C-alpha cells in the first residue's frame, strides 16, 4: 500500500511514547550517545495529521509521510521536559513554532528564545506570535550586525546546531545541516553562549 507516492506508513513512537505516523527514511543516524547529522532539503513538508499520530486518509497527500530531517528536529524539540533555549537568526516555520509553543503550554517547559532584531520584522516571522503566546523572546539591538546563531539546547543535555535557519525555505530548498549532540562539553559551551546573550539583550 502506498500513499502519495511514499512507502506504507507504520506507527513509530518516540521515546516519549507519542504516536508519529511516518515511514523511515535513510539518515545519518549514529549509535546511541553519539552525534547525529540531519541534512536538508527535505522532499516536502510533513503531513500534519501524521505528525500528531493521526492516520492520513488522503489518497494522494501532497505532504510527506517519511521521517524527514524536519520531523527528526521536531521530535527532539518535543522531548523537552524542563528547559528549551532557542538561539536562531530567523524563525518562520509554523511547524517548529508550534512545537515551541506546545513545549511551554502543554508540558510546562521553561522556554526562552533569542533571535535577530531585523529578522523579527520579516514577513512570516514567528517572533511576535511566540511573544503573544507567552514565550520569552529577546533580540540584539544592532541593525548593523546580526545575531546569526542557529542553535537550541533541550533540557541542558541535547544540542541542536548547524547552518539551518528555522524557515520553510531552508526545509525545502537549501542545502543545510543540523548536528544533534549530547556531548556535555559542547552543551555547556552553547548554554553559556545563550546565557551571555540573554543577559546582554535584556536591556
């Protein structure tokens, strides 16, 4: 059985026990405890119903049912239970913004976001939407230079870092990468950078 040109779906469950209806896709996954690399672009955006564990009944769904790089990134964000810090140049991807909000509102995660001041005003930017939903958001104050980082840290133990801006264009069009790392030294370094910028941009 196929759906929308993809292999038949099977129910995959994350470590959190949340149902995700996707078929597996070849990736650069590594052994547990080591780094994993996600590469973009993806073939399509994920099917919304499959993303939340609901069966897709569309015979020719235009969205992907594969376990793509974006889906893997979303699942890492979904693992957050205590803290989530996001330091990303620009955020316009609805699927990622929804996961950030869900972490705060549904699971009580302490979420903080840093982004670039100029990119906050871009069409489609989710920065003000996040603020409107109670997410703490800060930005730099120098339009002549950019806050150009693209990283996040989940529960002070998982680092998501790479070239990938959190935009739909980056998901579908660009050659991008995200490294998922549990290296304590790297996690500490990026947490330190986040906290430094959070204090710097607090004024």
